[in-house]
C-alpha cells in the first residue's frame, strides 16, 4: 500500500450514499498500519487534539476510534 484515502477523525461522508456516516479516520488507519509494522510517518496520537477541537466546533463526536480511547499500555508515553 502506498496511498490511502482517509480523513482526520473520519470527518465527511458521501453525498451519493444515503446515511453514509463518514470516511475512515486517518488516525485509525495510521494506528492499524503501525501495528502491522507499516510505517506511515503519521503520528496518530497527535491527531487527538485537532479531532477534539473539530468535535467541539460541530457539537458531536466523529467516528474515529483512536481519538476516543487511551493509547495502548505499550504506547503510553511514546508520543
């Protein structure tokens, strides 16, 4: 995989698909790749703050998973 399409926090959707909830979250993809040993160069933990800011502006949660859970124990303090 050389290119993937994702959006911070999973923000967005598809105007052509009814009830489409959003895109795949960049931080979730980067975390999954990291766990598989694939380097992305993306600090997925650094995206937590801007995702929280966007959620506050929108007044709702975004579909991203890794922005809403603590880092795994083996990654605590790594960022």
